[in-house]
């Protein structure tokens, strides 16, 4: 997405091209004895629609329905409903090297949830587990930004993008105060180009810096004086390289996201809720092979770990997992493409007693793309 301006300029999509995608995604984990949850299961039905209006304007819509449950020794937690709906319009300038984008998040999801569901929602938001739908709703918001690409020498390209997101206020937990989230700004830098003696490989790399403002919660029965909370700035570095392997290709990728301690909190905010520092790291590989003009196969594996810690001192390991799997892509016709994905995660997650428990869980994806 960082270098979207360059591919759009090269591809010149058909002026009336429309694409729709939907299907079912399952994320499930089981945890060892002594953990807060015995298992957490989430089903997601995503829907996305993209429509080109002329050669320069593209309008996208995305939403989903999700249902999650978590089992514990003392009972079960459940939450379900539609998510917020994102509507985005992107416009490419005449040269195709600059794209302007605006997006609106419509609050069609579940803004306010009972406090009894908070433990389950916290599990869904754990970055290590990477659930497809980490949250069901908010107060909505709006985003504006741009992306541009330019040549770097004869064969390489660079890109710059920036965006700002405004969040509308809402009441996240029943009986709590109204939350006024802080704004969020992002800056992206990236490069891409061929590598290797004959240029048979291809490299992509990007860095993203995200800064968030302080969140403010109005007074309520639980917090008579209100409260403030903050999440630290995040730095994300990502790279991938694709190498030819006969009639196939081998892709290696990695990313590292570091979350700093929150800023913008004054000394009077000593009781403020601060999202801990963190570091999410991943390495992965894919072997992409075309079996026929209509069928493609891609075995893959990913290692992921997450560290967390207080505002000072060293970070401690929250957990790690290894997720092998396989993707199958089948072009059923000139307009319909099916994607089937199966993965299984194995790893360990820290518990409240200072030890760790085993985790295991499948991820299954069935999606259909329809283009006209």
C-alpha cells in the first residue's frame, strides 16, 4: 500500500472495474491448564467491495460480522455483531504518481459492550495472537492522507505517504464514562526494486512511524474524576524479498514493531492508564508455485513473538508461536477466484503466575473474489 501510486500508474485499471470479496475466517486457540481461558474462538465474515469510477477514482467499502467466544473454568464469554464500516475514496492525479485518499469509519459496530465481555475483548486484541477482528466497534472517525512514488535510479523506486486519523467519542463499556480518543498520525517511507546478479529477485522495504494523542474518559460512577490514558508512539520496519526458484518463487519477509512508552501525560496524570511498551517481531517464508494456469499453491510458515514491559526497564516475553500452513488459490473463471488457507499455530504464552502455558490453534480461511 505504501507504493500504491506506482502500480496504479502502471496498471491503468478499467474505468468500470468492480471487485467484491467475502467468505469465512476462523481463528481459534486452546491454552494449557492454569491460563485464564481454556480456549478462544472467533468467526469472521468479511465483505469488501471496490469500484473504479473512471481512470482516477476508486471507492472501497469494507465491513464484517464477527462472533467470538471464550471458555473458562468459571463460565463462558460471548460477543458478536457487525463491525464498523469503512468507506474510502482514493484519487490518482494525472501523472499517477500521487494518490489522495479520504476515508470515513461509520459506527455500525457495537460501540458499548457489557463489562463482563472485557476479558474476552482483551484476548482478541492481543497482537501476538493476531485475531482477524480484534474489536467490534467504536465511535467512528475520519482519515485523510496521500501517497506518492518516484524513481530511484534506473530500476528502483521510492515512496512517501502520510495520513491523519480523527476518532469520534463513544462509551466503550456500559456504565463507564465517555471516551474521547486522541488523534493518530502516520508517516511511511519505502523503497523497492530488483536484486540479484540478473535482477531475478525483488526487494521491498518500508518504515512506518505512528504517533497517537492522549485519550480522555469522562467521569462516571467508576471514575468520578474521569481519567486519561495513552499509547506510545510506534515504529514499524518491514521488508520482503522474492527470489526465483525454477518455475516457482520463494518469498522471505520480516517485520518489527516497537511501541514506546506513552507521552503527553503530565505529572498530575500519575494514575493514568498507560499501554505498556511492547515489541512484536515476525519472520516468515512462502514458497509460491503455479500448478496450472488456474491453480496456485503456497506452503508458508511464520514465527512471531511479543515482548512487553512497564515504562522503564527491560521488556519481558509475553509469548511466541510458530504458524505453518498452506494457501491454495483457484481461478474458477475469468471473474471468480477462490482462496483457501489452512494454518496451525504452536507456541507458548505467559500466565499470571510468572510461568507460561502451551497454546495451539487453527486458522482457516475461505474467500471468494468476484470481478466484473
